[in-house]
C-alpha cells in the first residue's frame, strides 16, 4: 500500500475492497449519549466523536507547543487516534439499550471494546503508538486499577468477560465502523487544523470476519500493552519525558471528551496587546501608568513585584500576563491565586467586571458564592441556581481563560485527585499570579513552593509573585524555586507618595477598659474605627464590651470573624462595603466600629480612619493597616498597636510577634514608609528565627516532593492522598442545632441556600466538639449537627 499526500496529510490509497458508502446512515442509529431533556434522540456516536476531535483541535490551538514541551513529537497523533476511537465500543447492543428509555446498565466497559479497533487505525505499529493509544482509550473513564480489577490480566480464564463482547456487536455495524475509520478519520484531522498526522488506516477485505476472528486477542493485547506501559512509566522518574507525555495524553483526551460532552469550547481571551488591556482595565493611557505597572507590562519571565497597598498591583500583574502572551513566550491560562475565600470572591467580582464570562471562581464554597452574587444582581432563585451550577461546571471543565483560585486547587493535581491529568494539562504554559504569598504558614508554603517548582520545570509555567512586603528570606526561597527572576518595584518616590499611616503604641491589652475607652472616644469624635483581634473569643469579648458605651452615642458596632455561616458573613460584608468601601467613602468622617479577626486582612476593600490591633507578625499588621486611609483621603492616619499579649495566642509564633512589636516601638509616632518594611522584616527574620523558618519550609517542600511529586504519574489517582488532602486543606463545616429547622426548610425550597447555613471550623475544633459530646450527628452524616450556640451577631461560640 502506497500512501499519497493530500492537503498536507498522508492518507491511504486503499481502504478495503468493499466500500459501504452508506456507513453514515447505519451509524446514525448508534448513540453515544442519552437524549437530552426535551429530546427523543440521543447524540450520535459519529457526531460526538467529531465534536471530541474538534475540541482536540481547539486544545492544539491553545497549546501549540505542548508536544515540544513534553518531548514527544507524536503526542498529537496519539491523542487524535485515542479521541477517534475512544467511544467506538458504544456500538455494543447492551450499551445502546442502556441509553434508551428504561434501559438497564450494561455491566461492561465500552472503552474495552473500543480497543479492538486500534490495529485497523494503526496497522504497522512501528512508531510505538499502540500502547499510548490503548492507554488514552482505556483510561478515559477509569484508572488502570479499576480496569485491571474488571478485566483480569489472564486472557485464558473460563469466564473471560472480553469474550462475551463479540456477541454484542452485529456485522453491519462493524462494517460501518470500518468504513467510517477509513474514510472519515482523515477528514476530521484536516477539518480541525490538527498538525500533520499520519492518517492511513488499513482495513481488511472483510472487516466483520476479521473482527470476529481477532477482536478478543486484540483487546487483550491492547490491555497488556497498556499495563506494560504503566509499569515502564513506574520505573522512570515522574518528570521523565514519557511520564509527562502520559499525563498530558490522558489530560487531552479527558478535556476534549468532557468539553465535547458539555457542548462547550475552551475559551481564550480576545485582547492582543498592552494598549488594549490598559483601556479594558480603566487605567487611561499607557503613559499614565505607575512606574511599576509600566515595568511589569514590559518584562518577560518570572517576576517579584513589590508595591504599596492600593497602588494597582493587580492591574500590574494582568499587564505582565498580557505581555507574556503578546510576545508568544507563554500562551497558557491566567491563574490568580489568593489565600482566602473572601478575597477570592472579591477578586472574581472585580476581574469579571473587566472580563465578563471569562473568569472562573474555584474554591470549596464557590457554588454558593456564585449563587449569592447572582441573587444580588437581581436573578430569581431558579435562574440563579441554573447559572451558578453552569459556571461551576465550566470551571471544572477548565473552560475560562482566567481562573481565580487558592493554591490548594493546584495542589489537587499533585495529590492525584480524580481528573488530575486534565488539571495539570490545562496548566501547561500557565501564567500564575500569586498575591499575598506571605499569608501562608511555613508548612503550607513549602508545598506551594514545591508545586511552583514542578510547574516551572516540567510544564513551562511563568510566575509573578507580588506583595507589599518581601523579606529577603522569602525572596531567597522564591529565587531558589524559580531560577532567574526579574524584580519590579514601585520605587522610593511612589512608596513615599503612599505613606499614610502613623504608628501609635498603646500599652496594655485590647480588652482593658483604658484601651476600650480610647476606641469609643475615637468613634464618638466621628471617626470610623477598625478593631482587629487575633482570636474569635477575644473579638467577641471586645465587641460585647464596646456595645454599651457605643450604643449610648448611637453607634452600632459590627463583628466579623471566621465562624459565621456564609449567609450572615456575606450580609455583614455587603453592609460594610456600602458604608466603608473605598469607593464609597467621602472626605467627611463616618462614625463606625468594626471588630474583626485577621479575616479582614486581605478580604475587603474597606477604608477606616484608624485601627486598634493586637500584636501580630509585621506582615499581618501591614495588611491590617492597609484597611485604614486606603483611599488616601487624609495625609496620614493613626494605626494603634497594643503591647500585649506577646505569646502569639496559639495563632502566631511568639518570636515573630515580639520582633515585630520591637520594630514598631522603635518607630513609634512616625509615618510608615512601606519601602522600609522589607529591611524591618529582615531584622525580624534574622538568626535563629531565620534558620527555623527556612528549615520548616525546606523540610515540608522536600516531604511534598517525595510523597506527591515523585509519584506524579498518569492513570493512577490516589484515594490515600485524596484523604490526606481533605484533612490538610478542606476543614469541616457544621450546622448549629439552632439552625436545623431552617436548614431543612431551605433544603426543600432553595437547596443552595441551605449550604449557606453551615459554619466552617478546623478539624481540631471538630474533634474537640466530638470529645465533648457536642456532635449530634452520627458518623458520616451530612450535615454535621453540633450542639453549640450560634446567632447572627456573635457567630458560633465554641468557647
């Protein structure tokens, strides 16, 4: 057989001796999907397959350098054939009956039957494609452990389930599939602008007879080849070219199949250059940008960005990402990573205003947050629920070009949670913007750094990491994982321009009458006062102590912390933004008092006149100060720090708190120049503190590399790692007993609203409640009901 060239593709001159020109009519009765609501016909097999290959073409357009990235020039060839053949086993009579109304489960796996057709598509096998295509087909629903359990490695057992598959397929259908592979596969490649592929299937003269004779042995051979490939991959480093190829091969097939099934295309951002983006972001003209924004917009490669709070770091980061894409250096998705859900929700809303329908929100409560926002926009509950579920589904499909998420969503890939190959494939050549990276404690930071290094080394990720403060110790570890890094700084002039806080040291504890009196006096003088405590218990006590003196002057204090349910916290935040949001503040003072915990540090764009705060690490204090005079309405505003307690209160390390307070005391009654914060932090993180912090970060990064990254191979999601992930990152949500009736009513009338009544607590707090017999639900029940007081003013009262 001599192949010929046609439109850049090599196709066979010989199909087989009898060409059934009516094969499409025959296959039109073969479904791949059940009928959608309101329809009586399911999606056809050839229609779905064409859609999957089309989505593969979209992915090639998004990731044109993927084959070079993983070092496998035949990647797209293998992915193409895996997509073409992945659902051919759905021709089975049992599967077709399953799709019809009233149909029962077939009991077999269609992807196993699909393996019978590989050798028609790849007749010679001299390029080593067979095992890879078999892996792409066999793994598009289940891991290899599931397939091996269902289909034994022994092909001569008396009850071999593969043998029974032959009776499921009729000869006319086999003939039609043969013709479709021979005639239409090359058309799909050309139509979807896939790279030059060797598309020359070789069909026997009598396909049905050939299938009856050889299908069972071909299926077993394909399964053996798949298993040998997996064993071979297990003998190589996880970062080897073949292991990376396996990850992205399965990722491509999953992404193409899932997006085709959902009838959506992966979206890309439409803008092309910096000038266009400056207008989209509402920054005026390019020459009106702050210096650090202009520099970020011109830099290629990894960058560390240091600029004052409120000086447009987010806009600078977006401009940096546009420059990477415009230069063709990195064409991947944009990931905007933040530590807390409240700040993620706010950033999603902010970016969505600039890029409608292009931004996804990914965290454990994203569905409720999306639903709530839609209701705020005036959607009726039924419509809001539909749209919120669709947005979440699109996020799972990796649809949006901009993702707002926590780093823990990326870590899901390293912990091999189900679908991890698709997540990691979608991250190839990604542009990762880390905001407020100082907020992570050393152990979690170690894992995040390990993931950053993996994404950079193996998947071509580019990183911009930004903060108002960068101690040398943090910059040092970032240099270690990123290699060559560009430093972008706002410069001394801008830091001086943004200097807006005068340090005031207040002796004693925040709960002492003298301190509480100062707070009340500032409020009675017409100022808005932010009070920040390190623990929920202290915040509740301070709020109670202030209620009486403030009510006597007609000021109602507000309380926000992490132990409110989503409904009450959202209501408090919206009310606060209306009164104290940076955009809403006027020159005139607005008397108000907010008592909060550290949740206020990075979550809300609010602007108070002054603050009283408990001692904390300097990075946290700077974030708290950033909620004062944020809009620079005044030349400078006082920021008060009490001197006790110094022990960290079980929240912070004592050494960091004591060192930070010492620095502030030395600079009491002076205006903070944020350019000096870096040197201050270097003094705090010196000597034994430096060594302890660096060791903790390094040890955890190494443990993460050994436990997760060293075993990051395709086809093998891990239940053990998934359980460890849940314990480390997901926490626990509980339903206070007092809200049970309301929850049950909401579950019947507005299910998404019911989730807003759950209160987040740590795993440690949950086990304390369990030991105290405060957990009323049986093990494994959902939701977990607890006998703990709760009200919308004070939240969950554990103490």
